[in-house]
């Protein structure tokens, strides 16, 4: 097996996506008073508002409409939309309730699941150095699991839902933009109905109605669409193993935000775990950089 050099634009797309996800807890903290349920519904609505004009500008509107008539595609993207909703909902709730480090743990586990999927289901092979790097990262994750002292349901839900979402998007014949559009179309009726119900029952779906809140709510479309498109583009073109390594960017950012911006409690042992994970990232990236053509 002679692995080809990964496309630079796919690598850049994935880096941008994971970098943004690394700092998004700060954004969700600003909307903590909105509630995670309303925030999630608004996120779907404004993602739709963002995606539709982009489809027109990119000349993919007609292809998007054709995909809506394909029941097989709709079913496949209903599944990916469901996985994404679970991931979004858990992440938003955790970020707003002081559990950012738990989010970090989940996204540290997630790349390992991606590697497992790549090797077991997609036939991708790992070199010995890559296996060593995964072992170091796995040891770091295991250390966090032991130190948590409780069943890490937030981390496991985030890891499992996003790993399966990545696999679903990789198997879809749709490109990143129309694929996201179809997923959003599937979820938009639920989001709109919930927002109407919430407003009728006295919940504030616009926060404090201040310009600050309105800008943040409208901005949900931007902060959702850009990283998801980047991730979908990377997931379709990069080996799952490489995607898994790049994905460590997001939990590292979340870890730093939770520990040093919002001062969530962290022990010295947790920092050791963090170091082990980044040792794995360093080994894996070094292997990719040093590998010669023809070497497995």
C-alpha cells in the first residue's frame, strides 16, 4: 500500500474546523441564559439561513434540489442529522453548565474511535510508529477516565456520536455543502416547531432581546457552517487516521479554555494525561512527515 500525500486543502479545512471547535465553548457560555434547548434549535435555523445562499453562490442549488428527491439520500442524512443533533445538544449543555473539560475528554476519545473505524471498517493500515502514537494517546485518555472518578457519559456520548457522524458523512456521495444542507433540511421542521412551542410557553427564544444576544444568535449559522463544512471536506478526502490526529486540536483547545479561562478544577495528574495525548499526536504527525513514498 503506497499512501498518497493528503490534499493540502483538505488538511487546512480540517485544521480550521477543529480549531474553531476548540474555542466554541466561549461562544456557548455567552448564550448560557438562552438555554441549551433553545440554543440548539436556533442553531439549526440559522445554519439553514447560512447554507441556502451559499448553495446558490456556489452553483450547487440544482444538485441540492435533486438530492431532496432521492429517498435513499434523505434517509442517510436523516441518520447523520440525528447523530449531529445528539452531539450538538450534549456539547452545548455541557459547555453552558461548567463541563467543558468533560467535552474535552470526549473529543480526545473521538479520534481514537476514528482510527479504530479506519482500520476495522475502511481497511486503512497503520505503521508501527503510528500504532505507538495511538497507544500513547490511548494511555492519556485512559488516565483521564480513571481520574474522572465517575462514568464519563458526556465524553462517551460526544465521542461516539461524532465518530459515527464522520463515518456517515464519508460514505455519503454528496459534497460537504449539499450534504450539510440536506442534514439541515431534515432537522429544520423540528427546530422551528420547538421554537414556536417555546415562545408560546413563555420562553425567551431571543435571549434578552439586546443587540449582543441577537448578533450571537444570528452568528450561530456562521460558527456552525464553517467548521462543519471544513470537517466534511476533510472527512471525505483524508485517511481516517490522519483525520483522527488533526482532531486532537479541538479537545486541546477545549481543555485549555475549561482549565485556564473558566478555571474548571484540574489536577496535576490530568496535566500528565494531557501530555501523554500530545505525545501521541507528535509521534503520529512525525511519522506522516518523515514517511517516504512506498513506505507503509
